[in-house]
């Protein structure tokens, strides 16, 4: 079939017309025949079973019954209101069919005493069942229609329902589309792939997704179309990565010299874990090649990403290049600065920090040293992106928690050099493997999946508010051992007043239970001035207070090894990744640490799952997988990324195995034939070119 028929505007399809066409465009984004073809059902109703009237139960899902109408009457109810009521019988009993609108044409269309099939939802009043606004077909029509055993149900909107575009109408449009196109659609996958994976051809898959012959045929059609959608996304991401490696030259850092070796042999504060060694090796290989490195480094809170970043910067320095590290907040930038300065104090290298609050005189010195090359490592916030910040030769850019930076911001960093610097992106937010493959499929990914030795796993327990006295006793025991405690209250943006009240009420009751002079309490919340926040943090860090009562402002980057207990109040109001990040604030010293999740007894099913997950595992990746299942990809990555996963039929959570399969095949094919030039890959190449023409690659058309 010629592709161009699928480009026909939707209003030209018989039965659509200009008015319905406008509605379909506005409500469902269906502009052309091709869009309708790729508008897939979101569920199916089994129409293989016919019920008898004596088998009916209240509120059972939709049912179909064979019988006949023996009587029709109009019944008045309320003020000037009428309903049309028909008596429907089969050989086991009788029921009523009811219509509240459209009496005139319905009455004309009903045939008495002819065998027909009714379909709809049943409810009972007294001993009589009734079905409101049923679908009705004469048995002769029912047997001939292109209706399948599994009845598709399409996504809809309130506007469409109100304007009479029901599921049945969309089904009719679909039948019309298949008749006009004669159900002939171009194949989009090569023969060898179809036979190797025993897949349905494209034609059969599209037919069976809309008119499944059986549950088995439907499953095969779904597999074929999901695989294809995910396969082409992976093909594009991997190709993008390969092109970047060929086109974008990087500085080849060929030598590992004195800075790196001196640090590794003489100044390492602890033995590196195997995971850290593996990741450093991956980075060394990348930076040693002629291509620009573009690597995502994932590691849980406390897994030692900072030392990996420093050692990568030392390789740049050994090759005569400068590095920078960009963090999203001043607190984090300061922490990186302090951490790196401490690690590198014996190495005689120049490290400085640049943030919004850096004094003008200091800025001048930084700008000067950057340009003359005497400043080796610059750490900072968005301030690094200012035009005034010019490097002599930037060789490596490390970006922390990159999802907080936009693409334009990052590209400003690249432009600070003729040849773009190598890029290492770090995140402490574990990203599930499937999501990473889809969002960062064009980056190479390294994972630090073990904690430094000597760290004891944090013990997590879930307690209800009614156990509070026992929890308070436990806190007293820990403080007696010289430990410090965090108590965190949720922060919900919409009602800051309520949050502050929660926090202040909590602070007051804790102050009563832990009175001066025996105990001292710090408080920290978003409404405080930065100087006051720093002063409170400092008191806690120096051990002058035993308990820190705070909102989630302490979530990122605060490092206090002596704090061993994290109590999270109203834990059900937090998301999983936030709970995991908060838990990571303790467990930084050698002592056993604890995380106590306090909740009310009233918990939703999702909240229960979150509590069980937190108690059951410390593994950030496992937690992220559960989070992905609960919240879906859009919520997890925030709005700026959710558009990427605007999938039409596949679901990266439920179809994880298909995604991994699709990625492996895409990798293998591109490894053997990157330009897709072999004759057997002609279909691949043609489809790929067609898809990349369209801005929104995912909404591809057969």
C-alpha cells in the first residue's frame, strides 16, 4: 500500500467529516489516517462469552446476552421526564432495557420479536435486572461484523463521550480505515528479525491489535508492536551515541602521570572498592580515546563518587588540562569544595569555588587564574556558565545531579573550548535500568554498586504514632551513647503554613520531652535566613545540639558522621526516592545507624508498599524500580523528561523484558552494520530515515 494514503487528513475517512475531524484532532491528536491506525486500545472486553439472564449479578463488568425484545413503552418520572423501557427475554427469564435520551430514533430502530444480541452493564432494582443504553445488534448483523472476540476499548475523553463519539463509533471508524486501506501496510522490520523472534508480520499485528481473533493473536500482536516501538527508540539513541563518538573529537588523555599516581599510591584515605576501580578504569579508557567522553556515573548516597571525580580530574591535570565541577546548589558546591580540598591537600594543586555569593575581588582572581592556567580545578554553581568565566583549556566537566540543569545550560559549558571537554555526569538518584536505557540511552553508564568497607547497613523500621513513647526511649538511649538524631517533617509546597505549624508543634513537644539543660535541640526550615540556617547546621555539626528538627531541607549533601538516627514523621507523605535520600543522611560513621518511619494507622496501598520497600532493602536501584512501578516514568523524572517517554503502546515498566531485548538487538545490528547499508537492512534504514524526519520520533507511522 502506498504510504501516502496514511497521510490523508482524517476528515476524509467515510463517517468522520469536518466536525468529527476537528474533535479527533483536538481531543486525541488524530490528524491523519496514520494517526488513527496507531491509536491503540488500552484494554479489551472478552466477547466470547454469552450470559443467560438467570446468571446475572449486580455490577458485573459488561455482559452480552442473546434474546429478543417483546414489548416497548414510555414511562414518565419526575417533572416532565420520560424514559423508554423495553422488556427483553431469553429462555431463562426477563429483564428491562432503559434509555433516558434519544427516544424517537431508538424506538424506530428497535425490532420486536427478532433474535438480537445486547451488550452493556447490568444493575438490579428489586428482583429485576436492567441495562441502561445497551448496544443492540440483530443476530444476523452480529455474525457478519468485523467484530472480534476480544472487544477493544479505546482511550477517550469526556468531550468525545458528550459529543456522541463512543467506543463503538471509533470501532466503526477503524473498520472503515481497514476497508479503505485494504489492510495492507508497509513492513518496517527486516525479515531475519521477524523470523528469528517468530514475530507477526506488520499487517497481521495491526489487524489483531484492533480486531483480535483470539487472546493468543492479541498477545502476539502486542509483542510485535511493542518490540518495534522500543527497538526504533533504542536504534536512534545508540546511533546518536556512535555518531557523537565519531564526529565529536575529544582531547586524548594518553598519560596517567604524577598527580594521579602520587594520590593513588600515597594519599588515598581508604582502599577503593572494586566498583570504584572498575568505574575509574572505564573513565580512563574513555578519556584516552580520541572521542569525547559522555558518561553517566550512578552511585547511591555515600558510595564514593567524589573520589572518582577527583581521580578523573587528576588524569586531566596530568595531561595539562583544567577541570570544573558544577553542582545545583551552593550547599552542595561548598561540600564538594571542602571534600575535594581535603582529599587533595597534599597534592599542591589549586582548587577554587565560584558561586553567586563569591565576592567581586575573589572573582577577579579566579577569572585571571583560569585564563592563565594556574587554576587547576574550579567548583561552582550556575555561576560557572557566565560569559566572563573563560578557561585556558577545559578538559573535563563534571556535572552533579544533572537533571537539575537544562540542555542549554550544559551546552554553554561545552562552548568554553574549541574542542568540547570530556563530560562526567554524576547522580545519587538511582535510575532504574529500564529508565536509564530510555532517557540516557545515548550516554555510557557506569554504576558504583557497593558501599565502602566498614559501613554497616542502616536498620530501617516502620512504627505507628501509637508507639511514640518507645521511640522516644530509644532516642534517649542513643543520645546517652553520644549519638545525634534527625527528626524530619514533610514539606508540602501548597500549604507552607500547615507545614510550619506541624514543624513548630513537633518542635515544642520534643522540647518538652527533651528539656534543657540535659538536651539541646536545633531547628532548620526553609523560611529561615541563610545565615541562621548555617549557624544551626554548624551547632549540630559541632555536636553542640543532640537533635536536629527539620523539614526536608537537609535532604541533600549534609555529612555528619555522628548522627546515627533518622526519624521521618508522617513518612507516608514522602515519595520513595525522598525517603531513601533522607535515610542516606545517617550511616556515615562506623556506628550502627537507624531509620524510623513514623506513620498513622491509615495507609493507602501505595503507602504500605513504600514502607515495606524501605524496611526490606537499602539498595537504591531496587527502591527506584518499585518507585517507577508506583509512579510511572513521567512523574519520576519530572516534566522536563516525561515527553521522551510518550510511548504509544509499550510501557517501560511492564515491558521491561521487551525493552532489554530490543536494546540488545539494536546494539548487535549496529555493531555489525552501523550505517545500515547491508541489503538485508534496507527496510531498517528506510524506516529509520522516515522516523528521524519527524520531530517527534516516537509517534511514528507504519
